[in-house]
């Protein structure tokens, strides 16, 4: 039986390497995967990834790469040398960019394609020239990812069930926008609970503020696990 905690990726959305280190040290007994995103990576650079890796934790490097194919290829190669477990790219970068990422990933690095950000809805899609619904845009980009050999998708938990029906089981689904029943939604527009996301077919749940911003992150993780298992 899979340990529920292994499904949780704690987002280290903090400002300094010191804060990240304290969180990892406090949670490492419960959590095996941590996300390093743009805020922390910009502040602390690749050294913070190396320090977290020393704990034996797996690292989800969430940089959402979106650039010309050659630049993305180089960035993926650099991330692979850091030993990260998962790395995000924006699927809206197109087929050539996606293939450049896949081709430069090692066998130990899973490229995750970002479909539509969980902070977006039909209105925000329309403002950038996408007239289709969120669901159709997610499905379109997911099929492109599958065609290009991407190892997994990042998508709202609200689209997870539809995606799981379309893509093979070996292709992972990672869902941000997870909000336990007791947590505020914040700036996320397409959210759901941890249990609902897993039931919809998500493989991993990215949870940040409900855990990281809690005065007792260890207790917050226990509350999330209890809610999933209830």
C-alpha cells in the first residue's frame, strides 16, 4: 500500500535558503519530495537544490521553462546535472521546444508539461488570445505533450479525471491548486481538496501555503494526511 505522504510534494515557496532548509529539516521525516520554484531559485540559486538533495529528498524544480528550443535544451541539461527528479516546462512553448527539453533530460529526470496555470480561467485565457475553454486548452496541450514524449503533466485537479481518461497511466499527473477543506483558496481559481484530486487520478499533490505558512508545518502535514485518509 502506498504511503499517502509519498503523494505530497511540499512547495518551498519561501524567500531564503535558510527558511527552506528549516522546513526541509522539520518535514523530512514525513515528506520525501519538495518543490523549488521561481521565488526560492531566484533568491538562492542552484546551491539550495544541492543542499536539499543532501537530505536524500527528491526535488521538483518548478521553473516552468518557456524559451527558444536551444535555451531550454541547455537549461534542462543543467537541471539534470543538479540531480533533480522533476522539471517543468510550459507546453505553450510549442513542439520544437518541448522536444528539445525531452531530448536533453536524463533517464532520472521527468519533464513535466504545464498545461494551464491554476490561477487562470476562461477570462484570463481570453485576455491572452485563447478563445477555447480551459478544459479544451488543457486537453490540446496534453495531447501535444503525449506526442512529444513528455513524462508527466501539471494540471489543475479539476481537469485530472479527464486527463487520466486520455493519457496512459505511466504519464504522471501533478496537481497544484490543492486546498484542504480547512485552507483558504488564495489566488488559485481552480482548486480542490487533496482527496478529490487523488480520486480524480492525480499522482502527486503540490501543497504550499496550507503547510508552509502554518505555524506548525508538521501538524499541518498530519492534518492533510488525516483528511485524505478520513
